[in-house]
């Protein structure tokens, strides 16, 4: 077996939340390119279908599920349906999330806080519990990849909405604890902590708050934002046999932003 063969994902099946756009889309496409079939979940059906078609053009199977995983009951219903339709999921990527609100802590309504914590953290718990739990029962191992953020380690500058820092930090510790629990089942659990990537939300932020985006860019040692496709190779690594001995890690990919 050559070294690149360890990155192959032939005959594997991925389930990814928020898989139709941005980082989720690129990770789904990269993992499909490495050989896996892909189950996509998201809120926007046209975007889901567009990404699914791109995956099919790579010669892989793709299925779409329209759901709002930021709502706990909707997330549970989605996982139940996916598990009824697919009993052979090997890879889970908990990707859905976002800041969404720029509200100072002293002004944030409790209801808004809870909704956004559910979006970023509770959805990760539910999918890990249900989809990852099915991996345990299946007994063939698996891969869980949680998308955190560099804001799990450093606060965002010139921006509010600290539900984001809080929930993304909790995801890192949830990753570590679950990795310890599930290592005997041959299931690895790792987190990716992206920095500034030019996804649709950040493109919108750059239009609405250009000063925030420019200040962020000025503090990236590599000099620019990442592109969504930069995340694909890392996702393939964590999904593949190449990362067999890595679990409980939180991998930073930020152009050096957190170095200073």
C-alpha cells in the first residue's frame, strides 16, 4: 500500500451537517473525491441539490435531507430518519454553526443565547450521540470531526456575540472527552479550528462591517484569508486511515492568526 492509499475513502459513507455551502460543501466534495458517498443535511434544498449533483459528477452517491439542525427536536428527527435510511455511516462531520448575531453580552436576550448555543453546540451533541452512537453499535469503528473555531481559544476582535466563543470552546472539550470515551470502539473524534475563511457569511460581514474584516486580515501573518477549498485536505486526512492514531486533537488552520 502506498502512502496516498491511506487517504482513500472508497466504500465509506459520510454524513455532514451544513453540507451544502461554504466549508461544509468543500469538505463534502473533498471526501467524495477521495472515494466516499455523502449524505448532506442543510436548510436550503436548492443548495443541497446543487452540491449533491457535484458529488454525483465525481462518481459517488449523494443524498440530501432538508432540516434545521439548530433546533434540537428537528436535529433529533433528522438523525432518526438518516439512520433509518442508512445503517452504514462511517464518518460524521458536525459542521453547522455560526455567530449570526452581533449582540453584546449585556444586551443579549436569554432566548437568543439559547438558540445560538443550540445551533453551535447542542446540534454537535445530538448528532454525535445518535450518529456516533450507531457507529458504536455497528462495531466497525468510525470518524467524528467537529468544526470548532479559533474563537474557541481567542475572542473575536471588534465583534460581539460571545455565545460563539463559548459554544466553540465547549465543542473542543466535548471532542476531547468523547475521544477518550470512544477510543476503545476504534472511533476517533477530532476537531478542526478554522480561522478566517471567505465563506458566504464572512463575505456578507465584509460588506456590512468592512472595518472588522480588514482588521482581521491585517493580523493574519500569511497575509490573507483562507479559501473554503483549503479545508478539504484536512477533512480527508481526519476521515481516513491516515489519521488512525490521532484522536482528541483540535487542529488549527488559520494562516497563523493565533500566533500573535
